[in-house]
C-alpha cells in the first residue's frame, strides 16, 4: 500500500506501533550507510536517491516489511547471508519485524554505498 505522506518523518508517524521500531532502525541504518544519498519519498515509500536514481527503499506492507535494493548485483552477492525472509529480484520481504537481521542489512547497505553499478 502506497502512502501519501509527503516526508519520511510523516510516513514513520503513520506506521503501526509494532512495526515503527523496526522501520526506525532500518531508516537509521540507511541514513548512516548511504552517505551522499538523498532521503525522500518515492513511489509512496521512504527511498534513498543517488543523483536521480533510487537505490534503496523500504515499506511497511500489509503482510510484510519490504526492503528494495535496486542494484541487483549487490543484492545477489548478499542473498546467502540474508535469513528470515523471502527474496525476489530486487525486494527483500520480512513477514515479521523480529525476523529482520539488521547486521546483514548493514553489510548489504555498505555494499550499496560502494557500488558503481547502475540501479535497475
């Protein structure tokens, strides 16, 4: 479900309490790891742009928490280290906030920050 929130802070405020803590931690990881990226709302979710390209986004969906990594080569390098989730082409889905492995996501985001590959 896409949010109409104009800013990430407004998006975070409208989250259900049971997800707010996990998404706040995910946001903090993105802000710390993706230096030089602009935090914005894109496609109804918090996103991080490098230049004009979104490279990472996250969302609270009805059935899961999603983390979108739009550099497939980076995501593919980290697939084996990601646990407690299902992974699609560019989307990591966690069915429960407590399943999120923040250490693995931190490694993944550091790799995104260093990557020179084009986002899809």
